[in-house]
C-alpha cells in the first residue's frame, strides 16, 4: 500500500516539475541566449528530463507491475491510450530540441558560442509540449473516475 502511494506521489511530482520546467525552458529559449541565458535553458531542460524520467519509470511500474488497476484495464482504456499517444507526441517533438541542446552544450563547453537561431522554434515546441502535458492530466483524471473503458 505504501509503495503504491509513493509511486503515485512521484508520478504526480513529475507533473509539477515537468510542467514548470517545460514552461521555463520555453521562456528561456525566448530570452537573451548569452552564457547565462543558455545555462537557464540547460537547467530548465535538465529538470524537464528529470520529470520525464519520473513519469516514464513510475508510469510503467504503476501500469504494468501490478500496483494499480492492472495491465488489462490500462490497455483497454481509451483515455490511457490517448495519454500514451500524447506522450509519444511529446517524445517525438523532443527530438529536435534534445539534439540541438546537446550540440549547444558541447559548443559552450569548448568555449564556442552556439548558433541559437532556432531557439524561437524550440520555444514553440516547448509550449506545445506543455499543452500536451495538460491534456494528459485531463485524460488521467478521467481515467481515475472510471471513464474511457472500452
């Protein structure tokens, strides 16, 4: 029982961290991207990654390790499948910013100021991801109230 509670708490903690981080990353992308500005982007991106790790690890354990309603319940629930579709979209959208930020981090570590021209595009991507996170919350609250069963 305590483990179920801990997993649920960590899963929800990831929501708070992730939503704040992806919003902060979006804002940082739109700021001045000098050394300190890039560090703000990197910090927000790191917290976005921490949140993703929390969501994915605790979500997999909760859904498929017998701690909650059972795998069949989740795999036969439209809202769960919607949540997973939104997660997949978030992950697909993350490929561009993730790869770009790896390049920026390497450049900055070598003392080279990276080309930040695509920053505004990644700010938009981050805001779209934030909206998808909110839609995932809507799906999750519906599931928690018994909606979505096939």
